C-alpha cells in the first residue's frame, strides 16, 4: 500500500524522479536504486510517463553540462 497523498504531489510533483536522474548522471548506481525504491514505495511503480520525464530530465542535464 502506498503512503501517497495529495500533499506529496503538490510539494513534489515529480516524486523522486529528479533525484533518480541526478544520480544517473553522476553514475551512482546505488543511489539510483535507492531512490527508485523510495519512489515506488511512495508513488507506485515507474510507468511510461515517469520514464519519459526521466529521459527528458536526463538529456536536459547532459546538454546543460556539455
């Protein structure tokens, strides 16, 4: 059962996705796994919309650091 509530969505509309992407860019696999687990425990499994958001965040991050 999820601990999700509407306050979480207003305060963190993308959940743990930004943290997941940050650690992906940093190459920190353990932190990626940790935050994916936290995201799924709070918001449910990653879905296609989540993956698309993450891809966009990832490529924007790469572009900004190039």
